[in-house]
C-alpha cells in the first residue's frame, strides 16, 4: 500500500476503527490521509450522500491512475452496483 493513499475508515471512534488508525499511522500513513466522519457527518446508508462526499476524490483517482508509469491494479468504488450482465451490456 502506498503510504500517501487516502483511506476512509468507518467506525474510527470504535475499538477496531481506532486500532486500524493507530496501525496505519505507525506504518507511515500520514494522519491527514486518513478520512474519518462520524455517522452524523456522513450516513453511509444514504447512497446519495456517500456519492456526493466522494465525488471529488473519484475524479482525482481517475486522473491519478492515468499518471502512472507502470501498469497497476486499482480499486475505485462508485457506490453503484451492477450485475456482470449489466456491466457487459
């Protein structure tokens, strides 16, 4: 994992989420690259709110992929689900 990557941590105030944050920070991930929001700030069950929250970063991720010198594998989530048949069509 690239230590300059942005990482969203759900449940960062809980025992597991805070342990993940400490682990990432101790392994060189800058705290400014860790994205955290409380349920009140971002309701993850509200798809529209999640899409709006990550829209700016989604475009940035696309641009960053195009800047790579070597082929890489990337995972980008849009918050939309499609079946394999829908994706092929």
